[in-house]
C-alpha cells in the first residue's frame, strides 16, 4: 500500500476549547522585561559615550 492510501480522504473540522492558567501574568512580565531591557540599553549607551579621565 502506498503512503497515504487507506487514509480517510474526508476532512473534518474540530473545535477545541482550552484554558491556560498564568498566560496573562506571563505576558505582563514579558512586557515588563522588554521595558527593563530597553532602559538597560539606554543606560549602557549613555555610559559608553561618557569620556573618563584617568589620572
């Protein structure tokens, strides 16, 4: 039998309802992390442009 033969040729639609706990909180934390990383990059850029004098 060739690959695919014997399989149902009719497509069926299936609806699945799922509940995932903690996604909203994880999303908020990820968004906060992005903001912190942007701030860290800004601070790093500012520090990189500072000229230090070593005596």
